[in-house]
């Protein structure tokens, strides 16, 4: 029996089917042990977590947003003593952290208990921090101790996973599911892949978070004083993010831009559709972004037509709206249209994506 094959998977709660298909493509015998919450599943991969993680390092999934191994299960009382209890017991039973690599504790509380993730994060991190031990780095840890507090309704953990070695009786049981892994194996540096940004003064739209997250996830670098094209720009959140990164922006949208962008000489509003702008003798660009509300395949056709305006060193980013049903054929067609002109350098359903995914594109070099 393996005990290194159980993990917690997080995805958008509308994409569970797609996420499980990605798990099964990498681990054909995988099965779901329990739904812990909306979009949070306990899964047995039936192969070591490290093997699955290595596969996904090479070809990352689109819909699985975050994974974390479960190596220890600790029954909890559901009272304020739980964080201190976990800080006392987990360090002795979890796999040892590498002393030279930074770490962070990432807790998710998926049950009704009188404490917050922060309480467990701080108690456990201080118990794991010793003079010769690993340094704490909450923002960009190399290793992560993941803890999920959840009610188990069905799953009986193998005795070797349980603290104390005993399996509690049937019925609803509150437990902490914990494991240690490299952040790079978890598919995201953030607990459950939930990358939250603070609201900023002057923020124009919530869509800004989507662009900020994409820049981080795909490791995108902005050119110094580049020229950017923002298709479907209104009300102008993405334009604002690009301006703050020093780009000159052509914002194309039949709709109004937020009044706060009006006086900015670095923003040029073309009040028309992307299709119309293409026929108005447009410039060339270092960056093309597209957040148009449009059928995925139509949007891909627009992007394919715009590829000739992207400098060879440039990049493009687009959101792809997913239909309610038959998502896979629509995605396959969308990817095929784009691949004629672009290399798909990244594809993820981000935390800030709802019924959509985000693609990072590089122009294909034709003729060589
Ligand atoms: C989700 S909003 C974009 C939000 C924007 N990224 C922001 O941060 O404020 C989608 C926009 O796509 C625009 N749109 C839809 N079809 C378009 C087309 N054919 N050409 C240009 N814009 C289009 C809509 O007018 C709408 O403003």
C-alpha cells in the first residue's frame, strides 16, 4: 500500500470535471476519496505524489490550480487548542524540512472552527523555526508545509498516516491533513492557488487582478517603455496595469474608458471593435493583450489576424471564455487556430479567472 499518493487538489468549482480529466491523464488509476469543499478534492493518485508533480512540471495542467500532498492526518477537537496541538505534534511526524531552503506554512480551514488559517500558520511556523533550521519566507517559499482542516465524512485514513496510528471511528470527523512539498510541485506558491492582491487606490476594475496574476504565474517581463495593444480594454483596468508598468497603450473598445484615463497622454483610445481597428492601418506592438467578451474561437481568429502586428520579441496574453458545455472541443479548436500563428507558452485557469482560462502566447517565427 502506498501512503505517498494522497493529495488535495484545488480547482475552480466549475472545472472539477476538467481537473479530474487532467489528473487521470497523468495518473490513470487515480480516484477521488472525498470532496472536502467546493473545488477542493481529496484524491488518491495511486502513484507517488512526486511522480505526478514531476509530470506536471514538464507539462503543467490548465485546470488543476493547486495540489498538496497528505502525509499525516491529525484528528482535531474543533476548539481553540487545535493550533497549539498541531504545533506540538506535526514537527515530529512530518518529513523533515531541508534546513537550507526557505519554507512557509499554508493552512486552509474548510470547516466551521473557532480559529483561522493565520493561527495555525503562525503557531506551526514558529515551532518549525530553529536557529539552524530553514528560514521562513511567506511570499516565495521553496518548501511548503500544507495543512487543511476539514471534516472527513467517508475516508478512513490508513493507520500509518494517522497521528497516534489509530483510525478514528466512522461518522463525521474533523482532521488536519498535512504534508511537506516543494512549492514548485504544488503548481502555485499560494495556499490552494488562491493568489489574492490588495485593492489599490485608483483601481479601475477587478479584471486588473487577472492581469497581475497572469504576469506573475507566467513569469512575464515587460519591456522598458514598450508599446502595448489592449483589445477589449473598457473600462480600462488592464490599460491601467500596463501604464503602471511603463507601457504606452492603444486601448481598443467600442465602450467608454474610465474617466481617470482620459488625461493620460500614454493612452490612446480607439473607440471601435478589434476587427475594425485591424483594418485601420494599425502600428506594430511589443505586447498584445485581449480580454474581449467573445466566443473563444472568434477571439482566437482575431488574435491570429493580429499576429503580424506583434514584433518577433513580443508576447500576447488573452483570456479564453469557456462555454457551459462541450468545453474540450471548443478549447481544442481555439488552440488549433492560435497555433497557426503562436506558440502557446502557458495556459492556466487562474484564481481570478471565472468561466475562462488565460493563455500566454509567443509569436511563431515563420520561415525558419
Ligand atoms: C471583460 S471586459 C474587459 C475588461 C478590461 N480588461 C478591464 O480590465 O477593464 C470585455 C470588453 O470586451 C469588449 N469587446 C467585446 N467585443 C469586442 C470587440 N469585437 N472588439 C473590441 N472590444 C470588444 C467589451 O466592450 C468589453 O468592454
